[in-house]
C-alpha cells in the first residue's frame, strides 16, 4: 500500500517514494503495454503447445486472436484526446468494464498443409511465429523498462 501523501510533495525523495509504490497499470500507456505482454506470453504457450503436438494425430494448430491494441490506445485517450479512463481505487466503487486481458486459444483455420493423420501443425510455420512473438515481447518489454527508467530519470534517480 502506498504511503499516505501530504501535498504538495516537497522533495524528490517523497515523489520517488510515491511513484515507486503506485500501480503502473493505472497509467494508460503502461496498462496497454502490460496487456500486450500478457497476450504475447499466453500466445507463446499456445505456440509451444502446437510444436509439442506436431506428431499427434488429428491435432489442430491453435492460436490466440490478437486484441485490437489500437482501440485500446484510443479508448485510453492517447490519440490526441485529453480524456482519462475511469479507475477503481476502492473495492466499493463502481466496477469498470471487464478487462480485455482474457485470451483463449482457438483452432487456427489457415495452415499451409495438412498431414495424412489430420494434423495441421507445420513446424516451420510455428517456429517462425514463435520467433516473431519473442521479438515482439522483447520490444514491448524494452519500452516498458525504458518508461520506468524515464520516470526515475525525471526524479533524479539513476535507473
């Protein structure tokens, strides 16, 4: 729980303590990056499961549909608008809408080939998707880390 803050914050130390204890998911940019990291993490597991079942007769390759992150950015007011999303700070407040963080794997309809045993997993395709997924994850993670570093730098801390 963040420390009780007396306003105005008079020192960088007080500001840094407040920032260190705040929930970054309440900042729209960090919330969207966190959702993207969750999606990529879930997708990595599904792609690994496809590779593990590449020889299972009748297995159908699965994938997770990517959420529309452009809509998430627009909804967060980051497309030039000056609006802020509603945030629940107390369990007794009105609940906000359900998060878009639930991902479910569905059978993939399009693959390049089908094995005689009914399995449609193509290892080359899965490995390619997995590599791209890892690259995307690392990119978003670097942006997230850089954002935190920028907060620390703004407060005069090395980070």
